């Protein structure tokens, strides 16, 4: 879930769509489930983890050399080794070395880096986004993609039907006329479906892959709501919250240059194929990729068509094995019982568990559903902060200073059961320092919710929380 609530507020068609989505959700909720993750899933050792480089799978000796260099960066190798083993046990996706990882905070920095990568494309550009708006930013990207297509670079664009419900179909026509392959994910119009009509299953990913060598992953859609930075006092186009107050959007993206871009490429092409998109042709989608840095990254994608969410399993396992710190920043926090129990258990065994959550939201229902879980978490020792003066839309985590993830995944039922999501997991103490600095910066702009304060909140707030919690599985 992201700013789709903004897009679904007007007209009879909107209400009809919401009715369809609600009915679909009710039907699916009875049969949807999340896997039970047990702590002993990490039975294999870090030495047996599959590791890849720019030229394919590394030998055991090459993988050992890479891991030794990684351990040399970290004072506590036990923590690092444990998280390496957890990652290897949960998902079959390989750890990929030789990457340069760049942390991008808010829309302006992200869009500037994306434009630079797109302008440098030589063979192809694959973009997958939940929302692409017909506004200043959307038109800038559309024009740039058309320019690159006319230069002979094949552009393939996939957007979500619900996320772009307020984007006129005429917006995409100039791109189609220029030769760009444009694919609508799970059309809400049943007459336009290419496979089974699964209106509740949405493509929430934000992914850009350029020439198979550079990938962008995170929470940022193509929209002017991200035009201003959330820490700047000079805001170009401030947004309005539900009370009509000006407020910027706070989000995070990561740029990754190096061989792991090919793993993200695979995820894009798999989704394109399942959606029965047009033939992508031959455009060197899997070229040899030289190392660009020293970071180890894993690309993880989840789909409602999978037996269960690999991203969910990875999150739960990393939390269950945390030994020192768990720092989560998340836009839509509607945790299932297993996730809540894992966070509470971590806090009770002495782990410093901190959550940065929104104080404003584009969905009051999600905001109050999230707050309905505060009491039990605070009682267990989890520390909760609400980000002020910005609409928090980030989805990031840092565990034990060595395990980081950035992506499109919210900590809610919709992300884990109904949505296509994508995350990058970075195993790096050095990158962990950057993540900690970003977390501290958000912390400084947040207000802590204490247990004593929370117990004194008005009865009207409690009633809103209870009402929203009833719908928590459908949000």
C-alpha cells in the first residue's frame, strides 16, 4: 500500500472499485496466510551460501575470500556470520558481491540519480512502478523515456492498474507511439485482463534497471509529491496533510551498481512474462557486469503467486536472530501476530528495538490501525517514535548494524499477502553506518511515544483505533 488512497477518492467509479476490492479482499482473507518462521531455519553454515560475482557463481575459495574481507570490516564477526547464515537458509536468491550501493534520501536525490542513469543507457531501460502520475515529474520522466527510445534504447515500462487509476490512459499513448513497451499490471477492467482477474493483487514494486548494470529499489513512485526534501526548510512544492497543512514526503531509495542488478532484472522479466506482456526482444538484458564496488547484496522479490512471501520470512528470521539492535522505519505498520511477537520477544531479551512510524498518513484508517498495536509493544519494551513535519513513506530496516534492507515492502498484510514487492538486502557494516546515520536523523525529527503518555490518550482515539483494527487484515 502506498499513496493509492489519494487516487481513490472521487466519483461513482471510485466507490465501485473500492467495493470490488473490498469484496475480493474478504474472499481472499479467508484463504490467505503467512508462514510460521521458526528460529532453527538457519541450519546451513555461512560457508555453504551461494555467492555470485560479475562472472557467475564464485568458487568456495573465492567466496571465502569475499566473506573474510567482509568480516574484517566488522568488530563482531559472530553477528555478521549469523546473519549470513540466516540469509542463506531463508531464500534461494544468491548473495552477490562486487556492488556499489548508494543511499538516496527523498525524491529530489532519487530522481536526479535516476535521470543520470537513464540518460547514460545504451541498450535498455526496464521500469516497474506502482504509480506514475500525469504531473510535472511524471511528464518529465515520460519525455526522457521517449527521448531514449528514439535514440535506440529499448524502454519497457510496467505500471499498476490501481496505482495509476487517476492517470489518464492518454498519458501513456505518446510512449507507446514512440515504441516503448507499456504494460498495465492486472487491469481492473475485467475485459482487458490477460490472465485470471485478480483485482486484489497489485504490483507495489518500485524498480528501475538500466542496461542490466544499475538498479534502483525503494519506496519512491513517479509523482510530484516527492518533489521536496523532508529535511529542507525550502520546499518547492509542499503537499497537504488531511488537515490541510503543508507537509513534504519522506522516503528512501537505493541505487546499486554492479552484478546484483542482473538479479533485479530477472525479477522484472519474470513479472513481465507472468503478465503476458509483449516480447521484450533481444537487448542484452543479461550482459557481463564488472564489479563496481565491494558490497554484498541480495535481491528479494515476493509475489502473491508464490507459496509465501520470501520477504516476510526474511524479515521475521532477521528479527528473531537479532542480538543488539532492531531499527525499523515503516510507512504502513499493521503487523500480524507473528511479527508483533518477534518484536516483543527481541525487546524482552534485551535487544534495543525502535520503530519510527508516521504521525501523518495519506490513510487515517491505516494510521489508527497501526496505533492499535502500540500498547502491547510499549509494554514489552519496544520504543516507538512518530516522524513529525513529514509524511513518512520509507520502508527500511537495520538489524545489528550489519543487516540492512530497503524496498517497497510495508510491514502489513497487504504487502506480505496480496502485493508484488521488492527489496534489497545489504550485508555490510560500512553501509550499516550510513543506515544508522539516516535513522538517527529521522529520530531527531520524531517524537517518542511513551507508555505513560499512551495510556492517557482520549477515549475517542481508542475508539478510532479499535474500529480500524477490525479491518487490519484488509488494509
